[in-house]
C-alpha cells in the first residue's frame, strides 16, 4: 500500500439512516484535515452560509479547507476532478446513495493507484432495521450494505429504547462477529475513528454482481408558499410504499429541509436559498409518476 495515496472512506446505509448527519459532523470536526466530501445533494448538508468560502458550480469550498463536490451521475468523473485539484485533499469521504452497494463503490478506489480504501462505514437505523431487513423488496440491498461494512454504526439510538439498541447490536454481532459496532445519535462520533479505520486489504467485489431492485423514483420541484403541513399530509397518503423523501423547500414560515424515512417526517430550518427540489423513493407499489405529479400538483394549486 502506498503511503502517499489518499485514503477514501465510504459512508453507507439505507435510505434515511443518517448518513448526511454523520457527514455534517465530519466536515465540522475535520481536525485540521482537508476533507473532500463527495455527495449527491448539497441541499441536505445544510451548511451554515458563514462557513462557505466559495461556491462554484458543483463544488463548495469551506472556510476550514474542506470541499464538497457533487457526484452527479458519474462517480469516476467526480473522483478525477478532486484528484486534479491544485491542492489535493488529505482524505476523501463518499456518501453513498441509500440504495447503493458500497462494495461496488469501493472498487472505484482500486482504479487509481493514488487512492486507497480506508474503510466502509455502514449506518444501521435503529428505528427501522427490522422494517428493512425483513422486507422482500429491500432485504438483498440492505444486507449487502451491512455485509460490506468494516465498521457498523447503529444510528438514531435516541429514538428507541435501550433494549432495542442492545438487541440490534446482538443481531449485528451475530451477522458480522469480526466487525466493530458502535451506537450514535444525531450523527455524532469521533472523526479520528471514522477516518482512521486503515483497512489493509483492497475490498473486492464482482462488478457484474449488481444489486437488483425495482424501486420507484420521482423527482420534481415544489414552489414556495405550499404549507409544509399540506406536503406532509400528501406524503402520509403514500405510506407504506414510500421509503424516502427529501426536499429543500419553503413556505410562509421560511426555508426548510424535509426528510421522510422509516414512516416519520422531520423538518429543520435551512440557511440558504431553497431549490424547491423534491425527491421520492418507494417500493414498486408507489403510485406512478403521473399520479405523483397529480398529487403534488394538487398541493401546488392549494397554495
């Protein structure tokens, strides 16, 4: 292993498990490291505008020397752009999508000899583990994310009883006895541990062995002034086939980030200009795109 290669950490986990909260924490607690974070959505990062040194297209430079880059549709291109920067990062963190196989993402680190895999960190949602693990539509995807991990973090432990966390830890230990496990809340965990796993061997996976799933995906825009209560009510009509929703929206009370995961909706204030972008991911029985357009159009017309 080259001592000059740049370590890459992959943050994985199913939809809504708290990956972005952990990434926010790492960026805020880089401890002198110049981190390059590759993400799918800038909006969800909710970076305080005072911490942004500059924004140029698909890249945000932070005042602490870290940088966030949008993955877009091409991870290889995003990695290449990071490696071509005049000042290379000390560490690269990739936030995998909620339906991605992290082992396949890890294979990208073997393409460039200047990169090396430092570890895969998989978050397991304490509020929704059995919901995901026992669902025939989700189980294959979910178990691959857990199996790929070099470190498992049980997230959202503040939302469940202590016994639930202990039971889940036992389940994970039985599935992966050699993998360390820790519990977290609000994405808070020691960045030195997350960014210092030091995996010694490359993570190999057959690139032809892709996850097969038939999730339904919808993306659109919600105009300002639609009351968030109306948006939440519309999402409630999609349960239990809705798995994840995320939007950077605004109403008369201000800009906010909306998250739906595990059957629960949360909103938090957003310090920036809301894009209005809204993404839904669900099981095959989620209404088709035309019906979703009609549902959300109804909310728009009521604004």
